[in-house]
């Protein structure tokens, strides 16, 4: 069961999402927040797997909330939700640490799939988005050296594999994959698997089309 | 001696009326009797110069004053022809005039309305007034002529005339400037105002053609033109390239430039007469030219050009007057620019606000409808009975969306405030709040608000709207009350909620919207107050003079 927090200042949107996501037995909406500050509180309290985060919210906006959540609770993945396809909004969301982003007019089926992928630690970037973002997201200049195993995990993350797939590929446990992943992020000073994948593309560990 | 006394009089207007003899002493022919030369000694008493002249024009007697005025001695004057006292140009023909007088003699001032001149012994002339009185002399009819030195009088009169003209000119200038100032106050349209400034200028200075040039779309354009079809046709035309050097010279030097004749000589003035065909056609018949800069707060914002068919027509005073008028035009142009800028900014802000509203309401509602419909669609296959709940949700959202859409469309067409009235408009806003957000809204609106001026109603409506928007967005309120009434010559609007409130002395959510509300109210001379305590709700009060 994937535990979800909805953060959106529009009650109608939260209500609609809750209703729709309830149709999928793998998904469970555990809480709601009307602004970024509330979202932070709810994440600390409920420890959800995935947060659907609206970017434009009063009190504390979505970007600030994403940064705080990723810093304090790296196990919680955040999907940024925007109303309009704006490059800057998407770039900012990925920079803040969102694993992915969705438009509010995204097909409802796609919404469920994206939530499940995020929960599985799977980076999903369209080749076009990756090409755009790879220039925008940078690791610090002299990151700590990754171990050969970590490099292998990074390469697989960048190819868009889920935790389970990486575990099968490397014949290790899913828990070990997660441990490697957090180690990679902290060594590179990055906030999300998506940022790590973009970093790997920059280094040439994977081709961009593989991402 | 028949002549008992001599009288000498002046009318109230200081005009000399002449020498008379007591009518009681009159004898015979009806003319005073001056036949006794001894009686002429009485003429020494008279303060003016007096000559006794025969019908043939011979001077018989000249008193002391006459000798002093004309510079001849009594002996020299006696027996001299009266023509000898006339400037040479007038000598011929005087005999005929004199004969004419003698044929129908009467007591009268001579050469009325003309500046009479007498010739002195030294050849100089002196302005005189002369009165004539027919008399009888020992050897027949004659005339007594009284002369007075009019030099001072002429000088004083000329000075008075100048003062009068000067005064009239000043009055005309003041009147024209006042008219311009009034036109200024009564019209907001820049073209009308500039036209009226040029029309007033025509009364003040008089010109054959006139043009006002000012900035538009980054270039210099002829904003207004007067004087003939060719000239008027220049309106709206960019200042031709060839004329620019001359005009820029005036603008840069920031003072008036006068040209005696634009068709004479070389230099920048040729840019008016040679080059652009439309401009040179308009300049046909023009010679003198005057250009003054339009200075607004020491910044040149344009140029006033005048031309006249008479070469060298424009004087320094014309230039000074034109500068004074130009400053009015400058302020008008500057005002219009600021006004336009403010208008554009307002339009931009309005657009952003509408975009925000659309995002906040309609697009979210539609998203919710989509989610609800998809949920219902999925449930139809699985558990049709369970589809009722999402469908109810969709219906509720569709209703709310419709109400919001109506409110937004209403805003896009401000005239609907007129059609629906302020009360109807606020009720609509409140209805959207109730249907979509489940708030309770208490309204207390007096019908008299519909009689308020349109601008005031719009402001009241927008303040209400902004306040409700803030409540929705930030207050987390349950109950809202809106009251609007008129008391003590002021419209009073109050919007109160029971939400979370905020500290009014800090930056708070929605402070930008509140600031624009406050500006909107202040523009109409009103006041907007916000009272709020964290946890205790918010009250927005606006008061506007009716």
C-alpha cells in the first residue's frame, strides 16, 4: 500500500484527488494539507511515501516545502503538481528535490502510475525534459568519490529502474539499494534521485536517451 | 467801447472753445466787434497765444504769448501773412481754407482731430490746438485765432494710449491663459486640449499656421496643427526628417527661436521649406517663424511652432507669450503621458488579477470535475451504486464553476455593474462563496447605493471582491458579513470575517491586494482601514465621500 499526502490549497482538488485515488487499491490518501507549512507538519506526523505537492500555495509555497521535506525526510518522495507547463516551474521543482512533476491536466491513469513509480524510487523524465534539465541541475564542484557499487546503482537509477529492479539486477536486497541511494545523494550533495540521474547523464555514465 | 469783457473758456474735456465777447455788446453783423484796435490789448490777459488776422490772412495783432510760442517779435508778426506760420507743406491751399472759413464764419476749433503744427521763427514746428472766432475788424471781417502748445498734451495722450493698449493686451493675455487653464480643467482628451491651446494662442499672438509637436511611440509627432487645410493635414504625422535639425535645436537650447523669413538663407530653416513635400506645402505663404520648447518640470517634452505670412512678424514679446502658453501644453502632454502610463499599468494589473482568478477558481473547478467524472466512470463498471457520490460532487462543482464564471464574465464587462446593480453584483460574489466554499455570508446592503456615481460603485465592488478573495485565500473563516450603507455623506463598506486574522503591522498574506484596494479608495478621496488580531478575525472598512 502506498501512503499519500495531498498538498493543495484548493479543497475541490484535494477532494477530487482523494476520491479518484481511492479507486486504486494500492493507493491510500493518508492526509491533506492546504499549504506548504501544513504539508511539512503532516509529513513529519504521517511519514507518507509520496507527497503530491501543488507549487502555488499561500503561507509556504510548494518549492520551499519540497526543500524542507527532502532535507528532513529523504524517504518521502515528492511529486510537484503544476497547473501550467512552465519550464521555470519544472526546473525549480526538480532543483528543490522533486522526483518528478505532473500537470494538473495529466490523464488520471498516468497520475496513479506516476505515484507508484515515485514510491518505487523510479526516476521518470521524458528525454526532452532530461535534455533541458541536465543543463540546469548541478552537483557541487568536487563531490565525494562514489564507491564502484554506488556508481553501479547510480547508473541504474539514471536508467529509470525501480528499487526492486535494481535489487534484482545487482542481486541485493531492496533495502540495500535504498541505503546506497541515500549514500549517493549525500555524497553528491543532491536532493533527489532525479538530480542524481541528471548528474549521471552529465558525467556520461548513461546516455541521455537511456534516462 | 462795445466790448465790455472778454471771456475765455475751456470745455470740461480741456478742449479750447475760443474767445468770445459779451453777447450783450454784439452789434450789427452778428459777429463780435473788434474794430477798435485798442481793445486788442485785452488779449494780453489771455493765457494762450492769440492772433488777430484779417480776412486776407494778414496778422494784425499778436499777444505776448503768441510771440513766445512762435519766436517772432510783435513787430515781425504784425503785417505778416498767416501762412508764414504754417509748415511749408501746408502753406499751399491754406488760403482756400481761409476763404472758405470767411464765407461761412463760425466759432469753432480748427482742424479737429488733426495734429496741427505751427512753424516757428527758427524753422522748428510745434504742435498746437487752434480755435477760431470770426470778428469784425476796422476794415472788414477778420478772425481771432487762439493757439495753445499741445506738445505736452500729445505726449500725455500718447502715453495714455500706450498704457491703454498695454492694459488691453495684458487683459487679453490673462484671459487667454485663463481660458487655457479652464480648458485644461474641463477636458481630459489631449487632442482637444492642444487644439484649444492653439486657438487661444491665435487670439494672443496671431499666426498664419501653428503646430504642436510632442513625443509619441518613441518619435516626435505633430500632435495638433492649425491654420489652413495643408497645415491641419499635418496632424498625426511624424515630424519630417528634414525639419528635425531645426526643431531639435530649439528643444536642446530650451529657448525660443525666431526666424524673420524661412525662405531666406541657408541653415536648418531650409528643412521646413525644402524636403518633405507636405510640410513645404503647408509652409507656402509663411515667412516669419517662431519655435518654442515645451518645458515640463525643466524637461523638454515637445515644441510649439508658429509661422506668419509677414516676414519678421514675431517679436520678443511674442516669444515670451508663446513660451508661457507652451508650458501649459507641456503640462498637458506630460499629464496625458502619465495618465496613459497609469492606465496601461492598471490594465496589466487587471489582466494579472483575472488570470489569477481564472487559475484559482475555474481551472481548479474543472480539474475537480475531471477527477470526479473519471472516478464515476470507473465505478460504473465496478460498483454503479457507488458512482452516485462522485457524480454529486461533479454536479456541485459544475454549479460552483458556473457561478464563478458568471462573476468573472461580469468583471470583464464592467457595464454589467450598471445592469445588475451593485447589490446584485455583491450578492453574486457572495453566492459563489457559499456554493463553493461552504461559508455563510450575511449581507446588509441598502438599496440607495445604486444611486451612487458609477466610479464609486466600481470601487466599492472591487474592494468587496478583493476582501472576499483574501478571506477565501487566507482567513480560514466560517462566517463572513458584508454591510454597505450611506451615512453622513459617506458610503460605508464593512467586510468582517471570523478567520485566523493577522498582525496588521507586519507583511501579511494578501497585503498587495490590500494595498491596491487602499490606493483605489484613496483615489476617490476615501479611506480604507483594516483591523485584525491573530485568531480574532479581520474587519475591512472603507469610507468614501459620496
